[in-house]
């Protein structure tokens, strides 16, 4: 089972709200996830992000691969 750390959309239509979740690579974008480790919201004037870095580092250590967008969010 290949595990990835990726974004899943939440919120109303037109809003840019995402959860950062750990899930199987072949599952749907908004399908069932293994664990939710944070959230990311891009507003007009600010960016709100809350990420549990301990859980992120744990999942990286056991072989989960972050997507390119999640890796960019973590670097910011």
C-alpha cells in the first residue's frame, strides 16, 4: 500500500480551504483518509495553515510521500 500526504478540499464552492491528510495513493481526492494532520486556507490577504509537524514527520519516517503542493506548503 503506497501512502501519500495530500490535500483534500473542504468548504463552500469558490473557497480555497484544504485539509492535509494521509491516505492511500489510489483513493479519491475527497475519499476516506487514514489521518488528518492539518489544514490550509488561502485568503485574499493572508494564508492560514495549521500542521501537526510531529505527525507529519512520523508519516515521512514510515515512508509516506508528500505531494508537490504539500511539500511547498510545508516549506513556506
